[in-house]
C-alpha cells in the first residue's frame, strides 16, 4: 500500500477535493444536514477556519486555514467522513456494493474496520502558496457548480459558502 507524504505546515491554508465512492450519487446534497452536522462537530473538537465550501452531489471542495501550530488536516477529514457515514447508516442508508465487486475488483477484507464504503479512501489537497493561488482556488470552488452544469450562476447554487457570504472579503495571503 502506498505511503503518502503530506506536507506538515502548521497554520496552512489548504484546498481540498473529497469524493464519494459512487461518483454518480447525489447523496451529499440529499443529506446535506448530516454532512453539516459532521463538519460542525469536528470543528468544535478540532477547530479550523473555513474559507470556502462547495458541496456537489458526489464530491465537495473546501479551503481551510488551520490554527497556528496545527498541521493535522487528515484527522479532521477522517472524522468528518466517519461521522457522515455513521449518521447515514443510523438513518438506514445501505451503501451499494463497491465498483468491481461482481468481478472481484474490490477486496472487502482490505476495508478498515467499520468502513461502509461511502467515500473514496483518500482526498486530494493542495497547500495554498500565495494570494494569487488562494484567489484561483476560491474561484474554482465558486464556479464548480457552473462547470458541472448544475446552475448558470455560482450564487444560484444553494450548497456553497458563497451564498452564505464567505469569501467576499477578497483573497488573503497564506
């Protein structure tokens, strides 16, 4: 199994992409309240500043700024994903079999204990380098629903922090 070396930059500003295992699903927007609760609980336990969020049907993008002296974003994402998955199971959701199950493409024994297979195992992150990089990734968040054909204007997408006023104060340097 590959060992990913992630940057260890306390107080960093980071752009994330997190995907559901079933990329055709609309689970995240159908159950947005479960996701919001998972994020809120995690933020109470392990604070971070949320600069931007956009939740699409099967994936999400976010920009976070971690507290000074703290570089542990992986534990936060693990907690959010686990809480959302647990919440969905309690609500009676049973995830579909993983892709490739019928032809032996996925080994269920490799799943971690308690994992339900809602999320792709990892996430993608990019540490923001400067103000231009921050601005570019902020725009990416806002325009992603337009790119996917979900709305014609970014402000029309209801599952975005743009509609809640975040990110309107301009870019910040990382």
